[in-house]
C-alpha cells in the first residue's frame, strides 16, 4: 500500500544525507562495469568527436565543441544520472531497503536524494575533465560559462527527479528497461541534430523537452549561438546570452514541477500497493 511522501525537510541536518550518499558512492565504485560505463563512454566519445573534427576555423571549432559537450551531457545525464538512480531506487524498494531506511532518522527527501549524489559528483567531475581537455587543446574560450554550468546543474536535478518519477510506474529493475524508454526518446528528440531535421511543428514541441533546454544552454554558453542559428550569425556576447536563456530555464522549471508532482502523488516505498 502506498504511503504519503514528504519532500519538504523537517530539519536541515545533513548528517543522514551525507551518510547515505557515502554508502551509495561505495556501492557505485564497487560496480566496475557501472564505473567504466559512466566514465569511459561519456568522456571518451565526446573527446574523440572533438579531436577527429577540429580544424583551424574558430567558428567551426566552436560549433564542434558545442556538439561534443552536448554529446557528453546526453550520455552523462541519461546513463550516469537518470538510469542509475532509477535502477538503484527500484532495486532498493524491491529488497525492502527503502522501507527499512524510512524508520530511521533520515527524512524522505534525504532518502530520495542520496542515490543521485554519486552520479551527480561523477557528472560534475567528468564535465570538468571533458571541458578541460577540449579547451586545453584549442577549443575557443566559452562565451558564457554560467550558461554551461546552468545546463549541467539543472540537468542533473531534472533527470534525477525524472528517475524518481519513473519509479512510480516501474515494477522492478528489469522493467526499468521499458519504463525508461519515454525519457530516452524525449532526450533524443531534444538533441540539436534531431530538432534541426524535424518539421517545424514538431520542432517547436521538441524545444520544450528537458534535454532541448540543456542543449540550448550548452550551445549558447559554448559558442554564443543557438543550435539553429545561421552560419553567418554573429555570436552573442557574455551578457547577451542571458537574454536568450528564458525558454530553456522555463522548460527546466516546468519539468521539475511535473516530476515533483508525480513523486509526491505516486512514489512508493515498498513493492506492494
């Protein structure tokens, strides 16, 4: 039977969250396959794309850098953040761990936040590694680092929340392979290369998907241009970028609200009910 979920903390003691996050991190690093998949592919593929495609044209290199960062964000947010949290929470629920932990001193929001911490830390470290290598090897300096940080930061939050929301319709860890598909499809639809070939009506809808917001923020922060800007367009300057981030930020806020509503309404702490 479902029990109510309280996301608002009764207090701000962080010790239970720190202890839970530490335990989750230990579980993560013990899984060598997961560590390998969460580091080698998100870091290696974007860097490979960058080194193969770079050239002496600053404009083309800036666009390539944006595309490489977008690829990194896609892999990190979907596989390191979203799917890891989904599978971990469903597994803990099936094993009765979530229900037992709820009898302790940790609050609901801490219990649900802890599984997202290892993936978030790994994503942040990987972001620094990918960006550091590209900019060290000739990528033009980013136009607005704040927009890039906003893309990764809000992406981590939204995709972690979407993972928790997906658990409400996921019976077990095996079923996660099916129930996660809508989020994967939404993410792919938000990629710049996909939106660029969609009919206008569908492209406008895709612009409001969560990864589209991440993509737009990355492109604006990296090259100063939206993904669909004409080649002759003049890149925006640092301050001008803030005038273009309204829709991406609004998109992330809407998806955050939707995911929180689903979690509060339907999150289950055990596998019955």
